[in-house]
């Protein structure tokens, strides 16, 4: 391991700041895999960095009141995804909670991933990564994508034109437009609900048309 490798990696962590997660894959520009692994091991033994999970490290962050501060679940999931070249997105339950559409949330953080399903333990923090189809990860990393996963999670019994209006109020105009145009990733019932939201008269007439007469 060259001195330049450990110096460059130390500087990377210093510039990122305490608590910032860095995957090993991002450090390979500073040396061979063996040299990078040796540098990380040396910095870890010296207490300069901490291993958050396999292939992910960070500079320790300490709170005067709580002591060592663990990584944020979202940041850890994103770093794990970067380390393997995966796409990542919050689970629909969490997305709905963030948008104020639900108060329910998993007991431990759950994220959707294009990679394999697995559970990662980092100190007291436990993060679940669940494999998802490409349609479930459309617009990952955007507010529009988060809204789409929230609506899919709520399902046809809970999503109404009023709920879509609430989503519209929570998103920037450009993000809502992006969401509306992603019909290929929407189940049929959700696409129909968007149409009813935009054409309220048409929606009410459709419902009246399918009613069965009382004397039938």
C-alpha cells in the first residue's frame, strides 16, 4: 500500500465530513483493491473511520448528549446501492408516511432495490432491502417516484381523487407532471383514478352508469 493511497482516502473522508457514508467502490480510483482495503483497515484500527456495513465506511460522528451517532437509514441504503450499482427507493409505506397519506411505517427501515433481497445490520440499525421489479423503481430518487410508490402501496380502496389532490399539493408542479405522465408504470386502477381526478364529471357519470336499477 502506497502512502499516497491512504493519504487520498483520508482526505476523501475528511472532505465528506463526519457521518457521511462512502462505499469502497468510490475509493478505487486511489489504488488497487488490495491497497484500498489495506488503507481502510489501517484507518479503521486508528479509529479514524468506522465500518457501517460491508463495503461502506464513514467518519464517526458524536453527539454530546447521545454519544456515537449511527448512520441515517436512507443514507446507508443509498451507499449500499452505490457500492453495488443498484437502484434504490423508499418502500411505499414510508413514501406514504412522508407525504402525509398514512401514519403507518415498518418497524425497521425497508427499501426497494434492483439487487437481491437482504438485511443489513449496522450497530443497532437494521435495514431491509427487498428486491423489486423495474416498474416498482421507476423515477427512483425523485419526489414523483416516491409519490408513485406511495399511491401503489395505498391501493385502489384508499386512493381517491381527493388523495391525488393531496399529492398534487405536496409536489412541485414539474414533479406532479412527471408523475402524471408515467402511465406505463401505473396499474390500471391508478391511471383511471388520475383520469377521474382530472375529469370529475366523467368520473361521476361512469359510476352512475354501472349502478344496477333497484327493480332489476
